[in-house]
C-alpha cells in the first residue's frame, strides 16, 4: 500500500511539460514516421489478436 501511496503522490506532483526531453523527442519521431507512412501502422485489434494467438 505504501508503494501505491508513493506512486499516487508522485503523479499528483508531476506537472505538464516536465517529461524527459528524450522521451518527447522519441514520441515526436514516432508520430512523424507514422504520419509519413500510415500504412505501416498496426491496429490494436491486430496486435491483440496476434498476442492472444500465441497463448
């Protein structure tokens, strides 16, 4: 329970725009790649089906 309390407190203290710049850059890179090549994206339904098929 202590861990949950600590995680919750951490979430409450995070401010918008304080994310790691490297993570933000990677997200922007991925979005640009998707926008340039949307046909390479995989839907959640396809990913889920592939994961469940491997059980």
